[in-house]
C-alpha cells in the first residue's frame, strides 16, 4: 500500500480526492500514474454517478474503472461533523487536496481552503470549477459539453459552411483534468523549493480556451472570427481524411512542397507537383477543394492500411483512421507500453490505457479501480492511527459507510 514502493516522481506524495464524475478523478488518475498515493473519499450516501450509471454493481462500473485505477477508496460521510473532522485529520497527513464539487459546496461542508489550511498550513488545495472560484460567473456549474462550448472551442468543430458540430464529450473533461494535474505538479515543485503551499484555482472554461489561443488572439488583435473548416490546416495542404476501400478512411497531411512532390509521385501523377494550381502551399490552399477531390478519387481505389504504409515509407504523413478495436490491436502501442495490465480486488486482471508519457524512473501501475471503501482499514488504521474499536464506532455510527 505504501506509495514509496511504486516509485515515480511523486512517490511519497499523498493526495486526498474529493471529486466526482470525470475531470476531477482524471486529475487524480494522472497523479497516481506519477506515483502519488491518491485517496478517494466516498460514501454510500453520496456515490459518484460513474459508480452506478448503467450498472447494478457499483464496484464493476466501466466508467468508474476507466478513470480511477491505482487509487485507494475510503468511506467517510463528509456531510457529518465527525466525517469532516476525519477528512481534516487525513489532510494533516497529506500533501494535496483536490475538489471539483459544486460551487460553494466544500465551504458549506466545512472544508474550504482556509479551514483546510489551518489544519495543514503547507497544503496544496486544488479547486476545479467551470469558471473557477472568482468572478461573476463563478456560481455556475456544468459538465464537459458546457466547458467546450463556453470556451469557444465547439464553435470551431465542424465542416466548412456548416453549423458547428460540437466537441467530443470527453475531450473537455480530460483536458481540464490534465491542466489541473499540471498545476498541482507545479505547486508541489514550488513547495519543494519554498516550503509554501498554495490555493490552485482551475477554471474549466479557461483551460479549454487555452486550446484555441491562436484563434482568440486573432480575434483580439485583428477582429477575426474564425469559423469551422473541417479537417483543414492553415499551414498544410493537403490536410484531410479521405475515403478508401471497404468503408475505411485515411488521414494525409503534407507540410512541405517536397512532401507534396512525393505524394504526387505515389499517386502516379508527378505532373501535379508542377501544376500551377498546386506548385506551392499558397496555390494549394487556394485550390484546396479541387485538390481534395483529386486525392479522394485516388484513395478510394486503395486499402487504407497498405496505402498509409506506402506513404509513410516515402516521408508523407499518413495513417489509417482507426476504431477502438484497431487501437487495442495496435502492436506499436503495445510495444511502447501504452497499455498496462492491472489486477482487480477480486484477483482478476484487465487491460487499461496507461499514461501518455515514458519515464526512465516511472511509477509502477498495477492496480485497478478500488471497491467502495476497500481501503478503510488501511486509511483509518495505518494512516490515521485509529484503533479497531474506534473504527467500529465509526462504522456503527454510519460515518464510515
């Protein structure tokens, strides 16, 4: 159970997680992958929706398992005075607290930053909200589609000349969660050098807006309102997804004139590289509709995977568009350790998506998501030092259920 045994840059760091749904738990997941000991505070009275959505077994919910591997679970009723005192005791033995509850909820519970800071002066307290905790909109709450829409990102997702199609529902949560994790790591680095904790206020909308900083600055400086442009790229042409045989698709992008020349040769039409309409990037951008039609009429006669391999061999960026099964079967991802085998509490094993980084001294990732309250004895006994009798009293009073 000791986080030190797992290694990683955050070995020895203990994190208390008061989070729900996806973005907050995703933050804890990334920090657990870096070696931190992440403790989820849960209770039967206030279950995370991902524990029961679409399933009858709260310990076997795919959504919960996807975002909570390598974590510990302790049951504490945080709506009770005794439960709040337990959490504050746990904070005193921890380094970070993460919360993404509804605006004002932690203060009403008695777990606001000032209270927690009094219990642990050098605590790093990360609060995650749709608009952060300051300003006229800080009272609002929302989910990933709201984050993406209010940030401006969703207005750019769609095909040219058509209304915005909206963003993938999970992208905003994972991006917001990653931003919070990065901020926490920075705060830990700061504390290591100064001894100071800090309050980290993370806004989902601001996090998402940072993903389209170029579009925002173009508007602020030039008044330009960017619109949907499908798969096109301002500095590449061609840059798109094209049909292939058997209802497959291929992504092709050329960033240089030389790459375009190679593509034209593979197409069996080297003269296209000399065609005035396509001889340089500005010309290709002006004639992109024609260029895309030419490519589509060529790719549709080929199978996607072999064609991608042929293009890659000649230095042209290309890849078959893949589905979930393709990703799971991808040998490159397996060889690079992208997938990890973890052990569930019942002894079974399953495959999970691991971290998006490689480290020479990374943390081991061996555990699946926890059962509700699976680590009560460890947290109450070893971490908080409560006797068996004291733990039984908590259970009898409903504080640890």
